[in-house]
């Protein structure tokens, strides 16, 4: 069973799903790898939320720092699109609903450093926005 997992991951997933659906005998299911993959799926959703939050914050920082820059419209469009996708992940995984608020401070600090490296200036040291602002459909800085 492990060979399928290592050599044909997609085939392994389909076989394991079929075995689970038919409630196969315990010795037919690759339990360790099934458990690992389920854990990985959960971590993937958390990573996606953080990545989208990072993008929202970076582009919000850019907008707040240079609202009249020629790329400002594009930054705003990116904020709206990333927010929409982040909300989609939260709808599919409501147990991660607190993740954006819990990561706001950390994410802002990282994106502030990135914006400073990109030569944006006058960026507040701590996040000037609430998570409600950041996630609001019609909000831009």
C-alpha cells in the first residue's frame, strides 16, 4: 500500500477513498498515510487564509501609503479579490473563522517589513485597521 502512496499519489487517494466509502477491512486501508493527508488538508486551509490575509494587508499598506499611485486601482482590485477568496475558505472551513483575527498583528508586521523593503514609507508600526475593516466587502484604506 505504501508503494502506491509514494509512486502514484492520485491513484492512492482514489483507492483509499473507495475503500473508506465501502467501509473496507482495517488491514486494507493505509491508515497512517490517510491520517497524515487529512491533517495536511487542514494545514493547507490555514496557510491559504494566511497567504490571502498577507496579500490583503500588503496591498492595503500600499494603498494607504500611496493612494494616488498609478497602480492603486490594481491594488484595490487585488484586495477585493483576495478578500473574496479568503471568505470562501472560511465558508468551507468555519472552524477557522478566528484565524484572520489571530494572525492580523503577525501578518501586518511581516507585510510592513516587505512594504518598507519595496520603498513604501510612512507605514504605521502597528496595524491601524481592525479585522472587521480588513474583511469588510466595501472597505479600502
